[in-house]
C-alpha cells in the first residue's frame, strides 16, 4: 500500500474527515516497514530493499574494507545497527557497486577503531 501523494481534494482547505483518512492511510504504510528479524538475510524485508551485513573491521584503523551485498542497485547509504567496541565507520573513496546476476556488489568503508564488530543495514 502506498500513501496518496495528496489529499485528493480540489480545495486548499481539506476537511477534518479527509485529513483523518489521509493520516490513517499513512499510518498503515508506516506500520508495515520492517528490516526483518535476523541479520542472516533469510527473512525478507518488507517495503524496503535492504541488505544486512555483519563483520569485523581491519586490525589497522582507517584501512579500507569491502562489505559484499546482493542488492541490484548501488546502495544509497548504510545504517549502523551496532558496533563493539565503539568506533566510527565511514564511507571510503572507492566507488560502490551493485550486484549483478554473476557477482555480488560491494560498498567500501573505513573505521577509525581497530577490530570493530559491526552490524550494518545497507539501503
């Protein structure tokens, strides 16, 4: 379900009933969003094309590392779900790629802290 782009009224002053209906539709859409319940990518995300990745950063800080994914588009970014120990994970300068039928795609990141165990959600 997609929310309507507008309230669908010709009037610039929507009625309370129309506004209530619009907000109910938006609420229905937002309650269906899910990244899934595991980091294994075996359960589907709902309404979103994401890939969940886990791993450990290199032992040398600020060293580039690749995170492979199966998204058929170049990711627009990533969310950090967790890190242990605390550290910053940030985008490197190498171009990100999309997955193809014959190869996984990659994003390239760096961390200012050595050996950080991470869980990422690629968007």
